[in-house]
C-alpha cells in the first residue's frame, strides 16, 4: 500500500488497537486496515508521474534523495515546491 497519510485525533485510539509486528513496530498498514473496516479511510490512487519513496532507513533516505536530485537536475523539475503547485 502506498500513500500519503493524514490522520485526525482518533489515530491514537486506532494505534492502541494495533498489535505490534514481529519487529515490535506498529505498522501503518494495520492502522489503515482498521480505518478501512470502519469506513473512515478515504483512498486516492496515485497517478502516473507520482512516486512513493519509503525513507524509513538511512539507505532508503539516501536513495530517495538521489532520485529527487536526478529529477530536479535532469528534468528541470522542482520537487515539493509550493510555488509550482497550481
């Protein structure tokens, strides 16, 4: 599952109901599944030209940084720039 997640104050109660993974972490996917079952989750599919970059490790963060740097330098795009949003 990919996406950008925004939660209201009820996310704390949802997190309390989630069982930690084998790594002892609360997985966002489990929380999302709970919200989906409750009917409180709105999903929008990512369209072509969008990318999800998982940055939960140092290596993944470096890879994401290189990806963004390549887009900006080679494509002439600015990523995450509010002035470019219409």
